[in-house]
C-alpha cells in the first residue's frame, strides 16, 4: 500500500507544481524522478545514473524524430501548405457537408501542424465557410477543433504520440502506431463532428478576438502567402514519410510478405522513422519561396528547433521519471493489483485523463502516463506489440479528456470563435469529453478482438 501512496504523492506533486506554482513540466518531472527514487529506497549512488540514462535513452532515437517532424511542420505552416490542404479537401467534398468538411480539414492539417497553430491558420476559412454555407460558426469551430485534436493526440509524427510510443518500446514500429492511430483518431473526430452538429443553430456570444487574423478573410489570408504550393507539394512532406514508415512495418511482419532480400533491406531502411522524416524534410525544401533558399531553410530549421526544445525536454524528463519507476518494485505490485481488479486497458486512460484535466497539457499527459505504465505492461496483459500500441491509444484518449480553462487550446478555440467561457465549456470541453470516451470505448473493443 505504501508503494501506491508514494506514487499518488509524486503525481500530486507534478500536478501541484505545474498548475499552482506554474513550474515548467520539465523541471517538475525531473524533481519527481529524484523524489520517487529516494522515496522508493533506490541506492543513492545509482539514482543520478538511472535518471540520466532514462533521459538519454528515450531521446537517443525519438529525439531526432521529434525535431525533424517539428521542422517539417514549421515549413508547412509558413509556406501556406496548410492552406492548400484545406482547399484540397473543400474541392473534393464540396459544400454539402460543411461541419464534416471542417472536421476533415482539421484532421489532416494537425498531423504536421500543432493544433493551436492549425486553428489560428484556419480560423478565417472556418468563418468564411460558416457565412457562405449559412452554418453556425460555433458548430464549425467545434468541428475544426475536434478534428485537429484527434490526430494531435493519436497519430505520429505528432510529438506526443511519438514520445508515448518511444516510452513503450515502439520506436521501431511506428507504422503500426500510425495505422491504428489513424483509425482511432477518425472515430474520435467523427464523434466530435456529431457533437458539433448540436450547435448548428447556436451563435457566438462572446467578444471578438483582437488578433488581426480574426478579421482577415480567407481570400486575403491566401493572398498574404503569395503563390501557394500545389496539393502534391503540400501533402508530400508528411504523407510520403508516413507511407514509408507503414511500408517498413509491413516488411517486418512475421509472415515476411516482402521476403528477406534486398527489397526487404531497402524498405526497412527507408521505413525507419528517422530516415522517412529526413526524406520528408528534403521534400519540404521544395516549399521554400525566397530567392536565398539556403538562408530561409536555415531559418525554418532554427524555428523548428526552438519549437521542439520544450517537447524534447519534457519527453526526456518523462523518460527519466519512467526509468526510476522501472527500477522499483512498483510496476510489478501495481500491475498485479490492477490485473486483479480487471482494470486492464482502462488504467492508462484513467491516469492520462486525470493528468490532462489537472494540468492541461496533452503532451505532458502522454509522456508522463506512458512512462508510468511502461513497467506494468506485463501484469496488465498488454506486453505484446499490439498491446503496447493499444496502450498508446488509451493514453491518447485520456490525453484529450478534457480540454478546459487550464489548456491553451481551449482559449485559442474560445477566443477566436467569439465564445464565452460558458458556451466554450458546453461546446468545446464537452466535445473533448465525448471524443475521449468514444476513443477509449473503441480501444477497449479493439483489445477484446486483437489481444
């Protein structure tokens, strides 16, 4: 029982320091690793080595993947590729299903672009479509937000799911995580669409956001980017790496569908996330617009590194925290206890949802929970390859439950959509609750079929 009390105390420390004291999650997690190490009685001479090893271990492979994915996202955002993606979806679906169209746009754009940035970029499109199709901008806002949120929490190369996969030992099989994540995210996005439809007759009740992008039209925004990339140029840097990663995973299936010869070696090499994203980065170079492309490319790399730095620190600190927990008897004890209670796949969901609701960051919830449950997978019956993948999905479902006032995304959505806090809670926060419950229900059903 004392093992559980220590764990509860450490988690409470993380929540308190990040919410009340506004301490950066990186420092909160590192301090928690030291506190847990001393509380569980690890030998003092090994504590620093264990923490450093956990920090470096997770970043040794996943770190480069996160950096490359973030740089690609910055290039896509700055070049107007996200605008092209949105236009491509509209041209394909037409004007018949405005709410669904908005969800699909968000679902696609949030794979390479952070959901906060994606919402700001697409805000004028959402407003113009709402006027043109005579649909409530509140419903369109929720549809866009939930579409963005779905892939943000489930589909690599978004940093949160990548970090969770790395903590659970799936860094070499991201293709399977992507495949399952795309499906789970699609169902979660559809749930968000259905919830958004409830507000199709509700008008905004808050004050307009004073940011200049809130008042610019979609046509003016497109013009501000100059010549936009073609659909092929816009989609290639993200979908080619995903395709290669999935091919590499298929090649490594036990049944050896592609054989074991030269083709196998090439596909496995190209399908490694680091290689695939490096190819995506070279494809993204075609989106650069200035005359001095080398200088612009260097600037985008610098911006990407700056954006990735906090995520890398949090991911590494989560790995350090997880390494300490793995060195204690907590995993075996807690896993056995939870197995007896029949909690199974719901345990990662509950922990992630508690952390997300308490401190607001989906990425922190994904990283911390994956580090926490990694030592318990065997006892929870989730130690197979698919079990680990479904654990990532369960954590992702928890990491979206729920977005409210302590989440920056909540304020981006509410302010740019002219929603009061009360309406935002009813529309956006409840939408993320519906998404999370729908996703974990689907993950549970998948666990019954696949495990």
